[in-house]
C-alpha cells in the first residue's frame, strides 16, 4: 500500500510538471497577443509597469490565499533572497525588452525570438548549474535556434 502511494506520487510529479509547463506556454502565448493589443498607442515601459502591478497583486493574493506564507517566508536564506532579486531583475528587463519589441515588431516574429531563451537557458544551465547536456538536448536546442531563424527571415 505504501509503495503504491509512493508510485502514485512519483507519477503525479512526472505528469504535473508537464501540465504546468504546457499551461505556462499557453499563457505565455496569450501574453503576446494581449500585450500587442494593450500597448498600442502607449509607451511600452508604462505598459510593462501597469502589467507588473497587476501581476504583483495577483501573485500576492495567491500567496496569501494559500495560507502558508508566513512559515515559508521565514525559511528563506540570504541566498534565496539574492537569487530571487536577480531573477526579478532579469524578468523585469526581459519584459521591458519584450514589450518594446512587440510594440515595433510582429508577434509572429517577436515570440519565436523570445522563445530562443529555451536554447539559451539550456546552455546557461550547463555553465552555471552544472547540468549535463545530452545529445537530445543539443539537437532540440539547435532546432529551436534554426526554427527561430526560419520564422524571422
């Protein structure tokens, strides 16, 4: 019985990361469409600031609703705080550049270039996190880069 529960939990994790990743991709696609409509005739930096404010409200609401925030926040180390800060800075810069690119370019060209971040993330994960790269990952990253160039030419 205990082994079955462990197997079910393992399968659940194996499936759930995939579902979350697909939902992320879907909502990222919607982001591009909604952003393109939302930034027409306004400054892209202002649009990013407005969007970020809404994201701030949404994510804090979810964190508060879940109810375990107080115990979790006290367990954060200095390293957690620094890397979350760096991640936030990278996210903010990514969004600012993304909105600027969307404002002057086509979604069908900007989105594929933005998704080249997948190939870049793979390379950076090897360099900074010591992850191992496989032949399959190399081929996939190469195809992403080739696909990006095909879509923007």
